[in-house]
């Protein structure tokens, strides 16, 4: 039992403004956490209790699913990261040891776990298997942000699975989705948590998902329609809203403008035209020096993930944006680049399909202070159209014709993805199959839940005007006993011990003296979000009982001892 | 329930020889742990279960005592360590961040906790208080050793207490000794764990204790007598055994010897004399350049902790051993230094009290290849006698006259010590007392238990020929069910679920096929040290029951369903 009379972690009168989100400020104010330095938090006792409750729910569901908990190291040798060519990632810390030795404090443990399983996977009978651990992770973030939601030091549950083939992986992948949803249900955020398709990087598009909880402070945007379509904006796809396509196409004209209309906004302002009517041309250079452009409606952003995939297929190369020098060499100028046939550049132009949704664009001419108006598809030298845009409000669904896509801010609480043989191959995993033949491809998957991040998400999600109304499953205690009158502490302690013997956790507010009247104590109970409030006072004792009130109730009721 | 049929962490047929102690080899062989790199261990599922059980016992006892659990950061800013002038300690890791920023991965958390309590200690009413956390710690050990017992990465429970005055601290200090002993009792090592006085460094002699568990692989030696005296060898004190004091003192003589008798052993061999009859003279130089010597019986070692304390009182200075150049400058030579009056050096000589226990010593003459024999106290220029030795077998107790001291190897499992204001002062802690006056001295104490180290200690302590007989409190599971016959797995699972509903943990050995007969399974049960073994086989089912055997019993008994 936690007796508040000897509890030193007082709440603050004012909200510290050290964080960029409300829940972290509240967690600071109410003594759940403290900042050790920017983006590294100390969990004070109340915060630690919430954290452990979150952890235990995750642990129980993982254990019930038959996954094995273990504990890998934080300090890892350089060689482990060189095996997978991940040593030189600037966001991962390097730690010098004696002599020339170098270590890494692990940001993730694919290398550890694959190295361990090199020994334990020998036969097809050892597969599939899944292990997990709950431990602190470290990222050398240049500028971390969002309080508990992203930090240099954070607690993760990370799980790793190993499979004899892709079919087996896919069955497992569907199972772990259900395990994750059970976790989020028990944490009370299941109804507002969706499974969104996410970018799987080079390995997999199909098997990469994020668990996203709708929250206005979320860093991500989830795009959905009523068919169940649910994608992270970075991957989302929709049909661009048509603009002035009923307008007749006019012949292209050159016009003298000014040198400073080098952004879409300035261009739109200069022409008194909407953003969408301005043509955006972004020029890129591949690693081998080829140039290409993406042409898109001025109100839309080029989604570089989509471009990357398209170009990888096309040229098999990586690329970066062209420099101003590159542009001059190509014969154009920043702000005035255009793919019009009349002023053709020696590059390949690709058009976003949104271009079809409007007519008579304003654009550049590849010469300074010279623009074009009434530019139409026919005027452009575009060799292929594809989807390069990031959908915006107004786009419609590809699954439900005419239905507007919805866009909601969300916070990522978990992710699951296919690793394929990205790690198992460099570590040389293999096993012998039913016919005793060696199979040298082991499929892996990787599954994360942000434990300390979840504490921030829950705080934000369950925030009320009087405190954080933690769900019972994670509240710092089950019961909060307010005792009025020094003489009644003994009686309250007896009740607390009774509750504890039933496996309940109890905070005993036995603070006495001037400012600790009933209302102060009741306010603190709400503030800490304890689900059940008990009052033991001369009044209740007169009736040989105590008052019990659930947080969700307005009136308490008398319970006899 | 852990089903072994799908458990990939097989045991090894042979014992890996990667560690310098038997228990770590065994823990490796039986799949409890793996080495990620030298002295950093991965805890595989079985090891993780043991670790968590140890952790939970510590947590329960700390919570019962009213101490508050929290969780401090691992990554800490350089400034925190500069506040206490502990940034430049080579055994503590430094971690470069972006730009010039530097962090430390914490080897201990005095700085964190004191920094946090700067805010929370305001009034005498906030004191005393004690917090703890259980977390990994990191030390940049040059050459770690002893497997799990000492590592670069290890798990510690560290607690910190704050007090308004020394009397309050002392009351608390006695209480936490009892809490610690309850922990060690529950872990099954209480009977062989003693509280030994240890070196408190500069802060405190009186309030610095180690909890030492007797083990032959221990790194420490505990010196005891029957009065309850229990000291770490580094601090122990006894009465030197008398040697030839009944022999008549003879006049000192110079003798020509050889240049190579520069160690005690060579000297003893040359003179065909016992080691104790050779005089050892160690010359030191203080930081300000003063020289002094410690003169001691040749079979004893100078204990530098005792010398440090003596010299600190005498000169208020630190010191190091004199170099060969220093010796030449002083007019002597390595191996032949002596404090005899006849060849007086310009230094102050201090004699260990053990010198009185013998007569007629062999010694040097401050000249190369020239020695002395029949040297007696009267021949020496010693300005003060004190205790500078480390006792050895044969020394007797100071408390029980004539009783021989005992010397036993032990392994440190916990330590507690007074920090005084070492940390509270640089962090500027203060509080207002009953009269509302500011008190700027806050007493602190610090209390550690080595969690991962305890796993190694328990493994070593409970080792048997057939496995580690873990006590029930930490065993990886309560029950091990051996099921014979594929058809009976269902029945065994029902029983396992029943046991789990009673809060018991179960390993189900449902492995089938050739090598997994009864004896193999029974051996694995012993090897993993599970306290209760259940057998479900056609034979037991015939009698409508199962066989239950405790590890300590030879015969099991039939229990009906």
C-alpha cells in the first residue's frame, strides 16, 4: 500500500511547459515523470506503476500466444552490426570502449536475436518460433520531440519470429495482429486503434502494418474509406478531385513575369490563380547521373516513397533532388522548370495522374522571369503517367466510387513487418527440412509495441478536465482511500490490507493537517485517475461503513464493514 | 505454460568452456544464458524466468518495507556527472551524441536520484524517504571476469535514502539490513550469507557493509571469529601469530649477498629462512613529494587501505609507491631498502605491529648486494607502530583471545553504505526544519543488490551432480509435467491449466519420438532444477491419476485426478 503521508513526490501547482504535447506536461505536473535531459525521462513511482501495468498486459498476451520472453543485451559489439552493414547509421549510438573497441547501445535487436538463433534453428522442427523482450532502446535523435512519444531513450516490446517458408510466416502474421489488438483492447484504446498499411521499405509492401491510435496530437495521418481501407498517408492512394475540366482548353501562351515567383504560393499569388492551377515540376538526379522530373498539380506534394518505388523499377537506382547547378547545366532555372515540348530539357518527365483533373495550368518556361499560361497535357513532353501524389482532403476512394477519403491524425503504438531474409541471410541461418536437405532461407518477421510511448498515448487519450481517467487495467492503483480524522487511519489500514489480500492495489491518503481536507484529497484521487474512491470518515463510521464511488459515478454508496 | 515440443532453446551436449566459473558454464550449457560478447549476457527464456523471480522477491521485500519503486534513465547527460566531478572515470562509458554533446550510460544512479530529489525534498516532513529501481548498469571493465558475477552489462537493484540527520540515517540503516536478509533468506542463501564490515572509502568506516555469500568461487575473503566479528579481508584485523620471540636477540651483522635477491621469496631462499623472518620495506611518496616507508614481516602484505587512512590522518595527502629513480635519489636501491639506524634514509618509517612477533630478521642495507641479519626492532629507526597488515591464516581474534580467525571465500551479493553529503552537497539539497530554518545538510545512503550476479551465485550455490536444484522461489517453473504417449497430451494440458489457475507455473514436456523417453525427460527436469515433477503415462492413467515427486524425494506418489 502506498501511504501518501510519506510519499515525497508532490504534484506541481503549475504545468511545466517543457514539452510540445499536453499529456507530457500533465504527466510532469502530476508527478508521473521527470525529464533527466531532453527526451530522456525518469519514471517516478506513479508513472512507474502505470508503465509496469502496460508492460504486464503486453507480457500476458504475448505469453498466452506462446511466444517466449527473453532478455537481450543493450551493449552490443560492433561486429554484430557490421554483419548486416548497419554499423554506420548516424541515429544509432556508438560507444567507445578500451583501445579500439566500439560498442552500440541497441536501438533494436534484430542482430542480437538472429545471432542467437543461428545456434538454435537447426531443423524444420525448430520452426516457427517467436521470442520477445521488453527493454529500453536508444536512438541518437538529432531533434527528438513529442515528449514521451519519441525519445532518445524509450521502452519497447520487440518480438521476432522465424519461419520455414513465407506461407507459414503469413499465417503467423495474421495471428499476431489479433494478439496486438487484444493488447490494445485491454489498454482501452482498441476501438480507436486501426491497423494501417504502411511502407515496408525495400522488403515488403504487403506485410508491413502499423497499429495507429486516433489522437489529435498524432504524428501520422491515416487515410480511410468505408470499405475497410486504412493506410498511412505516406502510402495512401485516392482519386484526385476534378477541378476545371469542364472549361475549354485554351492555347498555351508565354508571358513575362518576375524572377521571384519561385514557389507555388508566390506563383499562385502572382497569377491570382488557385494553387492547383499551377504546375509543379520537381527534377531529380539518379546516382549514376541521369535526370528525370515528376510533374504534379501545384496543390499536391510529391510522395517520394512512390517515386522511389517507380524509379527503382525503372532505373534500379537511388536518386536525390537536383541542385541549382544541375538545373543550370540542364538549361533551366529554379522555379521556372517545366516539361513543355517547346522548351524541351534533356531529361525524362513523368506525370502524376492528378494532372488530368484540371486544364489550363500556369507554369514555367525554363527561362528566368518567363512563364506560361493555359498549359495542357498536350503541351507537355511526358513519357508516362503514374501515381506520385500524396492524397489530400477532397480525394475520393478507389474502392467506393465517389466516396470522400477521410484523413485522421493518429499515433503509432505498434508495428509489425516482414523482414524476409534481410537478417537471416547475413547471419547464415539455415535448417534441414523433412527430407534432411539444407534450406538456407529463413523468413523472419519483427513486431514492436512502444511501451513508454503507450503511456503518453493513454495519458492523452484518457485526459479529462480533472485528471487522467486511466482505465482500470493500467491505473497506478485500484483503490484510493481517503481517510478523514487521524484516529481513523488504523481502520483505513485494515481495509487497505483486506483489499490487498484480494490482489488489489491501494493508495492510502492519510495526509493530515490544514490543506488536506476532503476536497483536496478527492481532487488528487481524480487527478491521479484512480478508478475506485473510498472515503472513511467520522460520518461513514457512524453508519459502520465506508463510502465507495467509482470514477464514472457521481454519487458514492455506503458499504458496511 | 511452456510446451517443450515448440521450445527452440535446446541444451548442449558438452559444457562450453568460455567462462572462468563452473556455474556460468552450466548456465550456458543448459540454455539459461548466452554470451553476446565477453561479459555481456543474453538471458534465454529459462534464464529470464529465474531472473524475474529473483527480481520479484527483491521488489516485494522493498515494497513491503515502504520503499518506492521508480525507473531512472540509463542515458544521462555529461553535466550530471560534472556536478559531482565523476565525469572522468575511465571505467564509466562515455557516449558521443550530435555535435559536442556527450552522454553516459549509467553505471550507478546517485547523480540521477539526487538531481530528482533536489525538487522533492523541501521540508523535514519529506524525510526520510527511500526509492529504488531495478535496471541494467554498465561498466567499461578493462578485463571483466567470473561470468555472470561481474560484467560490462549487469542488472542491479539500487536504492537511495535521504535523511534529515545522521541518527535518522542510522535507524534506517539497521532496518534495511533486515530487509536485505529477508531477501537472501527467501532466495535460499540466508544461512550462508553474512553481513561483513567493508571499506567505506573516505566517507564512513562505520556504515559500510557487504552481504557476502560463502562460495568457493567467491572473489572476496571474509574474516570471522566466534564473537560475530565479520569483516572483508581488506578491512579485517587480527593479532599476528608469534614466531621466534622465545629466541634470544642477536647483534645485527652486515653480510655480502647477491644483487638479485630483490623479492621476499628470493631473499628467503637465499638465506634458507622462512618468509616471515625477512623484513619487507615498502617506500611511498606523497603527492607533495614527502617519502615514507611501511616496514612489515616478509610473509605479510601491506594493506593499502589501512596505509591510506593512516597517512591521510598524518599528512592529509595521497601517495603512490616510490619509483626506482626515487629510491636511488633517496640513497637506497630496490630490494635492499631498510629502515636500519646505521644507514638512515631521509624518510619517516612506520612499522607494522606484526614486527613484534619475531626476532632476528634478515633485511637490506640500502646498498646493492649487501644485506643484514639478526635485525631487531632496536636496530630500526621507526617513528610509530600501527596496523598495516592484511591478516592471514594463523592470526588470532582481537575479541576472543587466542581464537584463530577463520578465512572463507565469499561472493558479494549486496552492499549498503553511508553516502553522507557526498552527492547531496554538490546538488545543493536542503530543507526547512520544524522551526522553518534551512538545513543544508541532507544525509544519504545507498543500497545495492546484484540481480544478474545473484543468478550466478544461486546457480553455483544450488549446483548438484544432476542439475541446479533451484529453490522453489526462483525455479524457472513450479511444475514439470512429463507426458508419455501422444494420446495423453490433452490430459496433461488439462492438468497444467488447473495448476496455472492456482497461480503455479508449468513446463509441459510434450516432446515425443525416439530420444524423448521417460529418462531423458526426467533428466531434463532435474537439469533445469524444477522442484515438482509430475508424470502422466499409460501406467498412471490406468490408476486414474498422475505421479508427483518433489525434487528432494526419491519416490513419487500417485495422486488421483
